[in-house]
């Protein structure tokens, strides 16, 4: 064998020095916008292909069914679609009822359950009675001073900021803190 490179052999890649830490490569705006647009196009195509694949799968399953089974499957699909629309409408109606009455509508919707619903919609007063920390402070309302809390014992097993919280723990806290700690709410 010879040591001469053949025409089909790939060339060795050039070794370049890496960038020093703290520096970043900067691309011009047009190039970045082009990449974002291209990415959005691919996401749209992927979504369309996934929907088409789901539809083809459903049609293949239905091709194996007899007429009665096909009608039952279509009825079930229609029921699911109607149920999803009902849930969206109920969420929108609940959001409208809570808007302006609570600090964070999304957090309130997560806490809202059937106990606070009646024929007219949401019983906002009962909801706010239980979750008073969601009431926005008004200009005339003076915020209560935060109670002094003792430091946890040195042998405490929970890390600070990891334990459950009561609704009263949220009172007077900034909205960002409330949103960040809503998952810790225990009744």
C-alpha cells in the first residue's frame, strides 16, 4: 500500500482553537431571523404530519370495524370534542368571573374546584374567603405587618423553602413569590 491520499478519501478536518470562556459568537439579525423562520416552518410541518398520521391511524382502525362500530367510534369522538369545548368554555367563564377580583387568575383557576361552583358559575366570595391570599391589596387597605417567625431548629430535616404552606403564609407576599410557591399550598 502507498501512503498517498486517494481521491475518495476525506480530508482531515482543520483543528481550530476554541473560543476563550466568556465570549460568545454573535450572528447578524437577518441570519437569526432566517433560522427562526425556518425552524417555525419545520415545527408547522411536523405538527401537520403528526395530525395526518393520527388521522391515518384512526381511519385504518375504522376500516377494520363494521358499520355499527364505526358509528359508535364517531359518536365517542364527538362526545370527547364536546367535552373539551365545554371545559374550555367553563375555564373562560371562570376566568372572567375571577378577573379583577384576584391577583393571579391562572393561580386561582388551578385552585378552583367544584366546591366553589354553582348554577350561576363561580361563587367568588366563598372562593376568596378560603384563599384570601389571592385578594389584591387595594389602595385603601393597609397591609398587615408580617409576623415575626422564629428560626427553624438546627436539626430541621427540611430545606428552607421546601415545606408545605398554609393560605395565611401567602398573605402580603409579592405576586412573583405567590406564583413561585403556589405548588406548596396545603389545606
